């Protein structure tokens, strides 16, 4: 019952978020993303560019990149997001969190 817009990179996600015709209520981002920028960069972008009501954020983590462990990444973003999910998780868990944050 939700409209979902998919983005695979930081650049794709910020293009969607910065489009004035889009009304994004919730962002679900993996902390590790392809390319030079990651989910932490995306969270920073949302916090610095959101006008009016900022989209709620669910951060997802399950791995490490270079010297940054999943636990370190989660602790970095936890105060700046509404929810953190650790992989693996079941679809009904994600849907429960989405319903809690933005309703049915």
C-alpha cells in the first residue's frame, strides 16, 4: 500500500530527495552503498537540506566497509535516524517499523 521509489546510489537518492515535486515521508537507506558516498552521507544530506518536515529515516546495516564496522556505523547514525535495523531481518519487521513511523 506504499508508493516506493528506489535509488541504488547516493546520487540517485539525492536527486529524488531534492526534486521539489517529490514528497518523501520516509527514507530507508543501507549504510553501505555503491560509489564514493554512503548511507551516512545520505543521512547528512537529508539533515542539511530538508526544508519543512524532514523525512523520517530507517538506517539498515549488516556489514563492514574498509575499517568501519557495522556497529561503528550504527552508533554514528543512531542519534540522527528514527530507527536502525540490523541485517538480516524479515519483511514483516520492516513493514512494522514503517507502519509505526508513517502509518498504514
